[in-house]
């Protein structure tokens, strides 16, 4: 996402602009954009939790050969995310410096948020969609002919209603709830969001005390959507967004659940703690005027034993773990705590 996507209510509450480009890339091409290997580029930023979802799903499904990925840097200005990690600050495929250019190629009068993740049509240079929620569902359901052998079912039909019910609560109170705390401009709005956030985390703590995953006995969309917020909680949200009743590491079931996922290929090996902190502490000058990025917390705890396998469950169901991270897509040394070559196979 981008700071362009927030607004404030008259009571000082944070309201997320969710007016996305909802054109879809589908197997039948009904919106004019058929699934086609090599045609589209997924533009993300490791810092962004919403983009991190798409990176995880793409890796779990093995879509790397069919769907290339462009990586924006961790910071942006009021205009757009930029490709400052690439040589010359230019995306090597799209040949642009700013993601904004792809949005303007689609609509020269585009005035909404310039957000990641975004799928860009390479031949035209135009953004197709930045609807992050539908994007990952379509990766599961519309891109099937490009899935790797052993790709897991992340959105199984019998569980979809429950996935959406649980994920809807998590979005309202946790994924978006931390932002409601951080960007509130009145004490009343902050306290309301804070109360809802920790009530939902307590609910999740109880739910996950007796089950390995949020819905069913395998990893689903619901887990991916929760994980990216949990991964940022102690590093950013606890302090920067004033979500400080307690840390994630002080909630036994949630902390063990988060470590279980982190140590699963596709999760920890796509998480960049340095870029995450650079983004939040560097971009939100209203919350952190100095721009100083904290050195902690120590991330090594993410690799400690979690014992969640004692609850049963099979991470990938009838599928298998993805292989090593694709060349050039590894988290930079020192930015994460996971070796890119993993061995989990269940």
C-alpha cells in the first residue's frame, strides 16, 4: 500500500481508501486480460504487508517462471513507490522509475492511491489491477495451469466461506486495526481501535491454542493474511503505531503460530525486517519526525522451536513445499533470519 491510501473521519479515525482497479487477469480473459505466462509483472515492496501476501502466494504456488516480479524500494514520497533498488533506479522490465508511471499509462487522470502489490501488463506498461485481495485468490484459482507440481490449495472450495469470515474479522481489527491505532488523530478513535485490536488478538490466541492453522488443517489464505501483520508487530506496530498492550512474543499461541509459519518455506524467506523498519519509520514523518530507524528487536527468536507440529495438520496438504527461493529474489543477507535453502517437506 501507500500513504496515499489513508483518510481520516471527522472523529479522528483512520479510514482506508479501498477504491482499487478491479480489472482481473483470468483464465478466460473475460476482462480483456487472459492469463499468459510472461505477459504480466507483479510489482511489490518487501516492506508492505499487503504486497508480502502476494509474494508468499506466488512462491507457494510456484508461479515464478510465469509471473515476473519487480521490487520497489522500502520508501516512497507522496507521489509513488520507486524502483531505487534497481541499477539506475529503473525497473529492468517495465523501464520505469516510478510505479506511478504504470498507473498513468492506464489512466492519465488517475488520482487514487499508487499502491503495491500491482499487476502490470508488460506490453502496454499499464497497471491491470492493484486489488490485492482478489489478486492472490486469482493466483490460486485462475493461474492453475502455471502452478508448480505439488502446489498447495490455498483457497479450497469447501473452506472458502470460513476463510473469508475469519479473514474478514482479522482484516477489520488486526490487519487494518494496527493502522487505525497508528493513524488515529483523536484519543477516542485510538482507544476504540486499540480495544478492538487486542480483543481480536486475544480471540486469535484462544483459537490457535488448540489448532495449528486458522481454518482447516493446512495453510490457507487466512493464514497468509494474518502472518504478514504478525511479522511486523513487534518490529513496528508495537512501538510506532502505539499497539503496546503487549508484544507478539508475549502471546504464547500466536507467537508459536507465527514462528511455525515463519519457518515454513515461502514465509520467513520472503520477510525483510530491515526494509520493513526502513519503510514505516522513514516514511511516516508525522509519527517519527527524526526518521531514525530502530536497530531492534533481535529477530533471532523467529527461529526458535515452536512445537506446533504436535497439534497435527499438514502445512501443504496433499502438496509439497516450494523449492529454494528463485535466483535474485532472496532476502538480502542480514535483512532476515532464514537461510534461503530450506528443507521442510511436509
